[in-house]
């Protein structure tokens, strides 16, 4: 290593309005090429007040340029800690400040060049920079990326007020782009309701023989649920819906760490849910309209009268004498368009809409929420709800079984073909107009609706988290 003088940084001039200096800098490299340091070739200036040496108590000029330069080369860490004590005069516009010297000194792997990086990453200047805190923050990011934190530490993180405001504004920005699609999916649920009413109307055209339920293994082996027990499966469905809605809303206030490693946002999850519902509901509508199956549920089960002859049994719509209690099909176009039967319809059997929604919520939970207890609850609820649906005769086994594999297949296919739009900083910028910028101090800010907010490392897109993690290793080498 180069030799160094015993002079200390405190011998350099303090801030003085009557002192002005000019610096002639170049980057000097240590022998092991581990670090580049600024070398001061000359310091020129004048002062109306002489400095007194702390060691001798006599009035002496400032330390020589050679001593100051060697001190900087010998003790770069000390230079970082004492940077606020070195300040050139404000009346010399050409003289670089100590912060400018620090900016040159810190120029390295964590400083992005906007000409060679994506347009969503820009370089900004920060007024202050704490090296130690920066390294601590990046180490936390690296641990989270490597899965070094425990499950509880990665789940129970409540957002601060500023983080909630930033996240809410980002959600509104995403809603501006995906709002029409989410609205269309909501409208499509009305289309699905109309089609179920059409299926109910078609059910009235079946003969008495066609209204006899089909043979099913589950019907033969499970007890029939009647009375209040008939609604138990509906309670499970509504419970899973409520749990999923609460989880999605909680994203505004809780920082979840999902298995895929990206920050969570409500709108992309709703978009993913809408895509899956759009495809599965279309498949379901096509299935129950092309083939009408006889309903076995209590409001659909036809009781063949004893006095019905074979001709009446095989021809024409089934006679009203055998209609069960609760049989109330739509009678006109107005009821077909505007009537909503969530639990008491007939004819819309293939395949189970109950299982479509419950399996969709299981997929959402396993994809976006990394909490074993929560996943276990949703999967267990899905397992329990299957025999309850079959015991209440709301669907045949084939209806439930088909939904169990169609929904995951549609989910995975759409996820591969149409991935989430919040994956990287570039997609966040191009699709949602949310721009992430990197300051020279190593912090990130997000520009949303014309306002700028500091962003925690855990809330960055995956590409910036990866870049930050890689920078951590470089900074450890530069600042041992």
C-alpha cells in the first residue's frame, strides 16, 4: 500500500465563510485495486482567520496537500465519517463541496447510468447517505430473497401510514388501467346469471322420465342432507369468499411476502381472478347449455306420480303434479334477464360453480400468500365442501370432479400466457405508469400521480430487489 502521513482530517480547515478553496482531483487506485480514492493534487485558498494547531497550540497554516491526500488514501472510512466536517466556501461556485467529493468517491456498482439501464430506472441525487444503514437495509433484502427470515417475520409486517398512502395510490394507478377489465368481468357475472336462468327454463321442457336423477356413487354412499344442513356447503363457500376478500384488502395494510417473491397488489390479483373466472364461466355456460342434466337437488327433484301412465311419462313437459317444493322456473324474458338465483337454480350442473369459486380461492391463497396455516385452512375447507355439496345433491360427482382439475389448469395456462403486469420495474412503468428511480445514495423512490415517495427495499419489483441484493455484496467488499 502507499505510505501515508500521520496528519488527521481534523487538521483540514473547518467551514468558514471567509475561506475559499479549489481542488484538483483525480482518482488514485490502491495496490490491490480494491478501491478508488480521490487524490488532492493542490489546495489553494485564503483565510482571514488563521487556524491554531490542536497539537501545539500555535498558529499554523492548514496541512499540506500531500498530507491530506495521503490521509484520505490511508483512512477512507474516516473520510466517510468526517465528510460533513469538510466544507468549501459557498462563495466559490467552481469549488466542489465535500458532498460532491463523496458522490465521486461513491460512484460504483450501485450507481446506475440512465443511458445503459431501462428507462424506468433513473439517477437522482440525495442530500445525505448513511453507508452503514444502507448496508443493513440491503442485508435484510438479501436475507428475505434467500428465504433467511422466518415465516412469522415475513408475514406479520404492518405498513406505516406513509406506506399505506403510497400503496393506495399505486393501487389507484393500476385500477386506472385494469378497471375496465374488472368491470367487464363483473358484467360477465350477470351474463352467467342470465344463462343459468335460460338453463332453468330449458329444464321445464324435460319429460317426467328425463327429470329422474342419474345414478351417482356419491348419492348411494352419502347421507342425504335436508333442512338446515342443506345450507352448510353454502356457508363454507361464503366463508372462503369472505376470507379471500379480507386477504386481498389486507394487502393495503400488511406487507405479505408471497412465494413468488414479488410485492403484492390488489389489482393484479383481481385481474388474475377475473381472467380465470372469464374462461371457466364460459366453459361452464357452454357445458350446461349443450347438455341438460336432471337436477337432483331438493328444488329440482321430480316425484313421478303413481297414477302417471307410460305415455305421459315419456312425452311432453313433466306434469306439475310431480313438481317439488321450491320449483320456481323463470316464466318470461324479464325474469330470465334480471332474476338471480345463487343457490336455488336447476339445470346448470356441468360443472360446479361452487367448486369453481372455492378452487379459485385456493389457487389465489397458494400463489400469493405465504402462510401455512392459511393455506391449510383453505385446502381443508375445499376438501370438506366436496362431500357436503354431494350429500345435498346440488351437483353430481362428475360436476365437482371436473371443476377440481379444470380450474387449476386454466389458472396455470393463463398465468403462463398472460403473466402478471407487476413483475418488473419496466412493466410497472410501461403498463401502469409507476416509475421507480434510484438515488445516488442507494435509496429508491416511486413516482405516482406526479408525486414521489421513498420505497422500502421489500416493496421494490423483483429486478430491483435482485440488483439491490447484488449491490450489497459489492458494498461489503468496498466498505469492510
